[in-house]
């Protein structure tokens, strides 16, 4: 595990961007396939399509694909605006000293990363957290909570902002924004399909349907939201390791980011406005579930973020402080 963070550091950001663009395209394709399969299941179960007595045209499938295409376009051009609005983000007020300092920190990290200056927002919430969103580095936004500004000092805030600008520079933000909107779409489509089951005549009549197709179709509708969330989680976990490594490239200070993670972990405060559809965007999981601090394959499968303790360990290892007690680390940090 120790190599996971370090191994990303030498990689050129252009390679990361190219890989993430391809990954974004594949993720969209997988979501479209999921929409397609749910549409086919609805056609077969509720509209009796593909049966002798049913319609010849798969209306639900076409509508599902149209809905998915519209969501993809919306998320590409307006996804960040929708996410910021849903989370209650507001533009910085430079007259407030904490906001002015945050603006200065983001400006410094934008210069260090080579990114254009992103738009900066704040959410008035005591839970310490942050996220970045947008479709590319020219249309990026970063957002922090007031809880983070209160909890962290300047060095630690700098580490968090470097992490978020790492997401921007690596083109993670497009992928994460697309996933957020498409996750919501899958959930809506699945919920509508399940509600339709209560009034569908296919619930009462088999209509010559094959049990070998009915059972998978029902399971697909029921578990489509879970499948889409697992897909989002798998993408998000690796992006967090990479963004931590990128932040260290920008700040040359892994300790600042490690200390920020320690403080946020100690706060243990969930962010009430976040949902399972937006959790993968954040610096740490805003839902703060117990599984997020566990390790192992099952925990990796069910969590949007790697364990905070592991991220801290890797950062201290990069600083050459792994294996020391907290007191020894503090002395070494002061001496540097």
C-alpha cells in the first residue's frame, strides 16, 4: 500500500488527463448501457414488449436512452452549477477575513499547479470538508465549508486546496461531476420502475413471459442504483490517492495535508446536505460511515474514499516520519 501514493508522483499530468478523459468516456458508456438495460427490463416487464401480445416498439428503452443522453449533456455543461446549488454553496465574500485568506490560498495553489484560477465557493456548515467540480480546468470551481475554515490553519488549508486543485489538474472533476448527475438519473429511473410495478398488469399476468428473463429483469431494476454507486465508488477511491500525491507535488509539504486529515478525522462530523450521489466528490466522505475507516476488500467495495488513516500513513511516509510516535513527529516537524 505504501507504494500506491508514491507511484503516482512521477507521472506527467498530461498522461493523467488523457487517461481520465478515456475513463470518463467509458464511465458514460457503462451508465448508458445500464440505462439501456433498465429500459429493456421495463419494456419487458411492464409494457409486454418482446412478447406476442405486446407492442413492437420498445418505448421505455428509447425514453431511458433519451433521458440518459439528456442527463449526460446537462451534467457536462451545467452539472457543476446544479451540484453547487444543491449543496447550498455561495460565492466568497472577500470582506470576510477567512474568505479573503481562502482566496489567497487558492490563488497560490492555482499558480503552483498551473491551473487557471477556479471559482471559489463556501458552504455555511460546521462539518469540515471541501470538493472541486466542473468540466475542465477552465470551468472549475472549488468549495469549502465554514467548518473547514474554522478547524484548519493556513498550512493545512493549503494542503486541502492543493488536493482539490489536483483533482482539477488531473481532469477528475469532469468524471466526478458526470457520475453525480448520472447516479441521480439511475436512482430516479429505478424508483419510477419499482413504483410502476404496483399498477402494471404484468404483475398480475405472466403474458407468456419467461421466468428466466423476468427474474433478471426484476433484479436489474432493484439493484441498478447499487450497481451505479459501486461503479462510482471504485472510480473515486483511486482518484483520492492520486490527488493526495498531486497535492504533495504542489506544496512539497505532505505533513500539512496529513495534519488536515487528522483534524478532520477527529471532528467526525457528517455533512447533512451531502447524499450518496455526491459523497464521492468530497475531500473526505461527508456521510462519515464506520466502513470508511475499515480496510479490506469489502470496505473498499462499499466506500467512496480510502481509509483516512491509510492516507495519513502514506503522507507521513512521504515525509519520512512514518513509525514515529506523535510526540516524535511533532518535534521533527518543528525542526524542519
